[in-house]
């Protein structure tokens, strides 16, 4: 183990001692100096969680969220190269180590917030407007065989517990722990058609369509695997600008 790796282990584990070879100015206590850096690191991790999951924090309350975050930090802490990736495991931690029967939707609320982070940091690509679809809409046979590449920022999840409606309520200035209308769609689509990330509630058939397109199926095959007429599904796909590339079959050359 290199000296830097030993220092990283010592910073992440408050129960460990001062690693061999770590020194400081004469008269200073290496353990005390190391403790300062440990607190700084832990505060950075805590701030990362707080910034990544504001709606989840609002639903839990500051005090409970901070206790939960400290429990998360006390476990095996990942060390990704990017600090924001450190927060990726928090929704699963909520589901397994911090279950709340009063708020069974809490981990999905956090998952939605993480999807927004993923969408924001996804690769740049054009989000196709309706005009890009127009030539194919005039040629149904080629449209049916077209392979649709989804935008890199497109994410989706199935969620029957109202987490999407609760996030939208919080975004509009309400409380994420308020009751959710059970008649609302259970599908959640996160997209980045421009510079801003958006969240939409959609029918589960739209998610089935996205599953099929992500698997590389042509548009007709992906539509056929859903339980909805194609028109509203195509509307979701086009209106929300979820595609970044259309690959139709080559035009047949007359003989």
C-alpha cells in the first residue's frame, strides 16, 4: 500500500491510527491534525448528500436526514473519483438500512433525485424536435423500421408509491410528504431537452416503449410490446424530445 493509499484509509476510518510515515511540524500532534482532516472530509461527504437530495431532506426533516447521513457515512464509504458519485448509494441505503413504514416512498423519492443528477451530467447530444420526425411521419413503413436512439440524459423509473407526484409538489413549493393522488400516472421520465432537467409523470406504457427502444428494437416492435395505442406514446416521445438520433432503414433504390 502506498503512503497516499494509507492516508486515504486513515481519513475514511476514524477508528484507525495515524498511518506510518505521517508527520507534521515539531510540537504538533499528528493524531489531532489528522482528526481535523477527517472532520473536513466527513463534512464534505455530508454536504454532498445534502446537496444531492434536497427533497428527501425536506420530507425527512433536517435532524433525521442528518442522522441518516451520519449512519450512511459510518458504513463502508465508496471513494469514486468524482465526489458527486459518492451519493449514488444513498437511495438503496434508505431502502435497506433506514426503512420508514410511515414513508415507504422515501427511497424512490431519493432515486428520482439521483436520476436528475445523472441526467444533468449525461453526455451532450441533440434532443430532436418534432421537425426531425416529420419526414418519417410521412413514410409510415420507414418510420416503423426506424431505430430510435434515446437522449443520453433520458432516464425513467416505475414507481407506484407517488414519489414522482411528491417531488413535483415539492418543486412547486409544497411538501414532499403530502398525500399523493393515486389516479396519477406511475411512470417517471427524467429528461434534458435543453439546458434544464425536467421531470414528467407518464403512463407505464411509455416506460415499456423506452425499455424497448433502449434495447435497440425498431420503433414498431417497441410500440407493439406496450398496451397502449401508438399515437399517445409517439406524442410522449416526440413532444418531450426524448430521442437524439433516428436511424431509418435505407431507401430502396428503384430498379
